[in-house]
C-alpha cells in the first residue's frame, strides 16, 4: 500500500513538473462580465453557455466565467442579450492564464 501511495504521489509531481495543463491554474482564461448599462442583461460566453436566467446580470454588477480553451491563443466570443434575443457580441483572442474584462455599456461589448 505504501508503494502505491508513493507511486501516485510521484506521478502527480511528475505531471506537475512536465506542464500537464490539467494541474495548472494558467491553463484557463478568466472572463469578468460586467453590466454598466441601466437595465439587466444576460452576459454569456459562447460554447460554454447560452442565454439563460443563470447568466442575468443586474446593472452595476458582474459575473465571472472561467473557460478552458483547446487552443492557445483562443478566440472567445461573448454575447449580451435580453428577452431571449441577442443584442450584441464581441470576439477577442486571449492566452491561457489571461484575465479579461468584458463590459456591456447598454449598446456594445468591449474587452479589456
């Protein structure tokens, strides 16, 4: 049993040293979606979610989405919508480990 535990521990260390993305924090992209408009809006990231009550953001508030891209850099598509319809969208490229802010101003989305 000790040998098995030691072997598993060594495997975890080896994977961590070799750069296994499954164990690295920088293998993800963090996207902070901010609503700077006067009305509630749905803010979502393509391929991970769609317009839904869970991604409704009230004025002045934000939500954070973490995505694990399959490419580096990755093209991210973010959408804003209301009443079941898409109002606008934006696309941007980000490298793994990036932290990006996307702001909805009531008319358009901007990524920083």
